[in-house]
C-alpha cells in the first residue's frame, strides 16, 4: 500500500505501525510516532492499523547543545 512517511511517499507491506517501524529499520529504537497527525504511544503501535494514504511521522530524539 502507499503511505507517506516523514513527507516522503513510501510503498509498504506493513499493516500496523509497529511492523512499519521494523520494516524501516527502527526496531526497538526510542522514537515518537504519529499517524494522520495524531500521536500514537509505543504501547498502542501494535494496534494502530495503517491504511492506504495514511501520513506517518517518525521522530527520533536528538542530542546536542
């Protein structure tokens, strides 16, 4: 299915947010996620279904100063 990840069109076989993260190489990384501009906590990612046209944002924390 076609979705948008961080503003970039992406083809995926993932049907849930947690499987998408694994497919994209995030695995167990500490990231913040949103689907269609709604925050999705880590505990709900396995239940968050993905649909054609969804917009997913994945944000990793940054260090610096």
